[in-house]
C-alpha cells in the first residue's frame, strides 16, 4: 500500500471536526441563549465521561505492535483524567454549586490540552500506522470532543453562573 495512505488520519480529523462544528453551529449553538447552560453542559460532560476509552491505546488487540509509548501513555492517561474530571463535574453542575464554573473550566482546559497534546504526539511519533482498530478514536471521537470543548468554552464565556 502506498505510504501516502498512512497520512489519511489528518484528513479524517479535519473533515470530521468540520462536520461536527457545522452541526454544532446549526443545532447546538443557537440554543445557548435560550436554554439553561446545564442542559447543554451535562450531556457534554456525560460524553467526555466515556473518555476512559482512550485506555485502548494501551491494550493489545486494540492497537498494532509498535504503537509509540511516547504517544500511547500520555493519550491514554490524559483521557482517563479528563473522564474522571467530567464525571466529578456533573453533580457539581447539576446542584448549581458556586464551584460549577471553576470545575467546568478545569475539565475543559485539561481535556483540550490532552487532545492537542495527543494530536501533536501522534504526529511527531507517527502513531497512526500502529493504531490498528483504535484508529477510530482520533478519526471520529477526537473531532467530536474538540467541538464539544469549543461549545463548552462558548458557554463558559457567558456571564453569570452555570
């Protein structure tokens, strides 16, 4: 197979991020001024609570031999940390606690940095060629997560409480 096909992941990442961004602009962001922030944030936090799936980068069978550890470990544990932060933040947001906004900021910053770092490390270490079945994570899942982090930043920049 030509080596050019080893570079399909950036195309998937950009295309799917664009598609999810268009969907958010059409269907989600118009609701920001009309509904309570919790109604948007809680589903986003639930979605990010499943980021424990990033641990697949450490699992035999989900990746091919040779997946660079310099990518796999930070990506897996960064996702796990973000999943825990998202899950812990849900009840704080639902209670309307004064800690809600700081908790959501923490989750969103950590989660965004994790994704940017994972994309960077995957590129530097040429990880896509060894991702195997876990390739769907950066091809589909990461674009959705990036866009929901963006939506969360939009919500956080609004005045008032969450």
